[in-house]
C-alpha cells in the first residue's frame, strides 16, 4: 500500500528527524512510502541514504520559509488565499 508523506521543505528540523525515524521503522513489505518535499536538500539526502527517493515539488522559497504566526491562527491559510485568488 502506498502512503504519501509531504513536507514543505527539505531541511532537517525536528519534524523531519521524527519522520525519518518513523520511515526507518516502517514495515516496507506492507507499506511503500511516497515522499514529496518542497525542494531538494539535506532531508532528501537522508531519505536516499535509507533507500527512499523523495520527489521535489519546487515550492517557491517564500512559501517554504513561512513560519506559523501564533497571533494569527490561520496566517498560512490567509496567505495562500491571497496568493491564489
């Protein structure tokens, strides 16, 4: 069974390290991980080292570097809405 994993970036932060550890433990006979990243980078290289090829979505940098704004709960949704409308 294919399982999709999506990450907006390819840097090695806490979420990426956790996902990497999860993928190392994943039963590859039962599940086929399909990974898409916002761009190529250190995380895609780490994935390749454990036999998982990550595809790149080539998301523009201004979106890959967005951080959550604790003052505006839906800041990313608002930004996406303003860009795509």
